[in-house]
C-alpha cells in the first residue's frame, strides 16, 4: 500500500478515487505507565513511556487506515493525515485519514 501526505504520488497516476479512508483508535494511560512517566518527568527530558504510547497509537491507527483502504479496493492513500483529541482525562483518540485511490505506475 502506497501512502503519501501529498495529493499525488510521484511516478503514479490516480485512475480512481474510492473515497475517505480512516483508522481510529482510542487509548488510555494505565496507572503503572502514569507512575513511570511521573518519575521520568522529575528527571526531565523525553518521557519515553508516553512517546512509546503515542507511537503505538499512531501505528494502530495507520494499520486500521490501510485495512480500511484495502477493503474499499484502494492500493494507495493520498493526503494522509493524523489527528488526535483528548476524549477524557488520560483517554486519547488517534485518527489516521486520507483519500483512498487506485493508482497505476506511469
């Protein structure tokens, strides 16, 4: 699956649009991770526990985007973006979205 944040993919032409494709996941912090992150903040620097949590949430949303695109018959996604919203304290939604397309190599 080709994925681009741009509206086109160099070397390919779009032959069909299948529409909006998306992947969404909702994640919460757990108590143990929260405690570990608190200890890391006391030292300063990168809060690796939260970095890992954020990366895992983005990867899951990305994987669900690819699955949704394939189900709709796309072989590529253009205009791909991520969005995140806090739903509740410690609960975050991560959305990956774009336009599913069928492309052919030029």
